[in-house]
C-alpha cells in the first residue's frame, strides 16, 4: 500500500496543492505510514514538501509515545500478577532509539551547535543510507507471498489508507 501511496499522494498533492508546499507536505506526511514512503513522495515533489512531510511524520511518531505510555499503564492495571524483575521493561526502552536521536539532533540543530560542514556530511550520508535501506526492503518483497498470506489484510489496508487519504484531503482543502 505504501508503494502505491507514494504515487497517489504525489498526484493528489500536485493536483490540489501545487501552489502550497506546506499543505502538500501535510498531506504526504499525514497519510503515508512508512518514513521511507514519506521521504520518497515528499522529496519527489520538491525539497520544501519533503521537509514538511518528514517533519509531520516524525511528529506523528513522537505523538505515539504518550499513547503507548497510557496503554502500558492501562494494560498494567488489567494484569493482576506482578511481573518478575526479568520481565519488567523500563519505560525509556519502549521508545525507539531513532526517536531519541531525532530529538537530540533537533535540539542540537536548533541551538546551532552542529557545524554546517557536519550537517552537510550527515545529510549526504543519510541520503545514501536511506537509498540502501529502501533497496534492501524492495529486494525482500514477494507479491505472491503477500497475496497468499494476507489478501484480506491487504484489502483492509487499502480501505484504511483510502479513508485516511480522503479525510486528510478534505481537512486540508477546507483550511
């Protein structure tokens, strides 16, 4: 769904929001589920759309933290047995490392504590690493296996993605 979503969101963003890069970035970042797809769709339109889309996607990821912590607290109250020390997981480990790195780099960049040459090197390196990661993911996809094991799940994904795309487009068109 994400692969098709890249093309659909780029087409919709160009159709409805060609003159407004911010709204196009909001559409892309709000509707695609994978960061790789957000990057591919956003930066294929232009740099500003790509940056806005990635920022929106990262905020969506970061906003999962309070939701997950609330679910842990709620679910923890539902479980009656006391977990052993080996079963306990510290709440800091529940937040992915890339979120911590993202927040740290945001702070460092905002404070201008990273030299510009380092920023340029990290930008170029991240583009190459991202390209390698996308190629590795693509090489592992077997459409026949997806169809055999998850045809109904694929249909559900299509329905959810369509609803999210329609709702997001409607909201952005009525801002």
